[in-house]
């Protein structure tokens, strides 16, 4: 192990999306030793993955410049999988096992898409909306492909616009929310000029693309891969031929690491105080794990957490108003795009809910809890460790996962060997350096 791994960082930030970047930059401005680690090859998170260094997004470009100029130790493709003791995290990265020691920690672990099972949802080319967008950003050819976009929330419009700009054909966008909910949301946008402008820009890109409220996928068809999708459009089934189905039903916060560290959660969110500190002293949390509220909220919370972790509470307080404004909008967003009850009836008895262990809907309906289902069916015990089926079962059966155990991500055996070496006594120290 390198000796520098034994030196604690004043502020360690886990997660390189907008919240994590803001936290690391503001903490570094306080002249403390800061590290930023993310499990992706580049910083920016899903929202800024391609735009972070391209300059196309002004906000992303601004924070990219600040991050580049700041004195921050940066770790890419580095994934934390265990906390052996308070103040220590174990991770794996491009060079193998790494141990992080810290005085204060900021968790900005982001969110992932929620998938809802329906017949055919496991077919190849049935993807998450954000997942397909990320694959196109990474080079997946999409020009000339027919892509049905379905689910809920403004993300659908952003994804559809991005795909259309790259040559995809969008036969329809299916939004499960009602026209009444969308109208109320539109009235709120009138008081948000920046968001209204963003919406008008998306509408311009998507001119001519049908947008159907009260609509959602009922089933996907195909043999070797997706060939068509049956949607419910205003109560009537309609079959649409397509090459891809980009489907997303809200975002789900990544809570595995906060829960492993003992942070209290309520309503599937991390509890934090006004300075973004969790119930664990010295551990702060910002961004989606404290509430799905968009980039503006993530930036505000990240700055507050980074400044507070560095001891600059006065500076943190100056971001409170920005955070409050962003959170108010998030509450409106949540009400407008809340999942409707009809979606609970999407899976048929044969529909697979846990893809890793091939557990169908019919086997899970009778169990009262996540733990009971795991013990009897292995639901959630596969490679994804419940990251896909967990949020689905929470919605379908009202289950709440009740335990998190290390390693929280699949880990190479040689890195577990590095863990063993890290726990061995420092024989040189015990013997005074004698050899």
C-alpha cells in the first residue's frame, strides 16, 4: 500500500456529479486537503457526462473550469465497497485496492433509474431512458433507429431531444401523468423563466413528435430483440414498431453507501440537517440521496456540504436561499409526475421481476417483506444486488430493503486480498523499523 493512502483527507467527496463537484471545489477553496472519487471514467455524472468539458453547457463548463483549477486529488473509475471502521473507506480502482482515510466525508452518490416490470421488459434493446442516452454519448449509433420514449418526468423530453439531435426517429413520447397534472406543472413553469426557456428549447427540437399523456407501455414484443411495443394511449392499446424502447419511471437515490455508514434514512431519503450533515458526525450528504430535485438543488446542496465539511458554515449559509428555491420546485415536480396506481398492474404472473435470479411476479406477490422474499426466492441476491428489482418491488409491493452489507458492489478477489493486507498490523511500527 502506498504511504499516502494512510494520510487522512480533511474532506473526502464520494461522487463526481454536480453535487460532488460543487462540494469538492468549495471545500478546496477553504485551503484544506480534498479528494474527489467517482466510479465513472470521467467526472460530471449522468447529467454532465458529455457536456462537462465540451463547453456546450455553460453551467457545466463553469464547474469544469473550477474543478480543473482547484487543488483536489482526483480519482476516476474508483468505487467504494466497504467501510471497515469510522474514518476509513475501502475502494477499488484502475490500480486495484485503495484505502481512503478522512476527517469529514461528503456523500454525493447520485441516483439511478427506476424500472417497472411489464411483459417483455427484459428483451434486448429495452433500456432505461437515461441509460440509452448514456450509451449514445459513449458512441452507440442511433441514427435512423426508431425509439419509443416512455415513462414519466421532464427527463423523457430531454432524452428524446438528445436522441433526435443524433438522428433517431421518435414515433411517440408516452407520459404516464395526466393532462391536468401537466397543465398545473406548466403554470408553475411560468414563474421559472430559465426552466420555461429550457422547455421551449426542447419543444423546438421535438417539433412534430407526438406527446401522449395518460400513456404508458403495456408490453414489448420481439424474438431476438425488441421489435414493437404495445402502449396504453388514453385507455386504448396501440402497437408501435420500434428498434429501442427508452423507459424511465423517476429516479431512485443511491443509498447503499450512506446506509452502510449508519446514516438515518426516512421515506427512502437520507436525513440531513441545515448544513447537509447526516445523523453520523462528520458525514455529509448532498444531491439526489437527500431528494430528487435537479441540478440546481444538487449544486446548492453540494456547496453547503463542502463548505460545512471544511468548517466554513458562514459561507454555507449563503447558499441556503438557492437550495430552498430549488427544493420548492422539486416538490411541484414530484406532485406533477407521481406514479399512478394503474402501473402496479403492469406485470403479468409470468413477468420476471428479479432479472438476475429469474424470479417472476407470481412468486413474489404473497410475501410480506423484502427480507422474506429474499430468503425464499433469492430476489435481490444476484449481480445487481437489488438495484433493479429493489425499487420495482418497493412500488409494486410496498417493500423497503432493510439491510445493506459489504461489499456493496461486486469486487475483485485481489482487492479483497488488499483488504486483508490493510488490516495487518504495521510490523515496522511495532518493531521500531528494525528489519
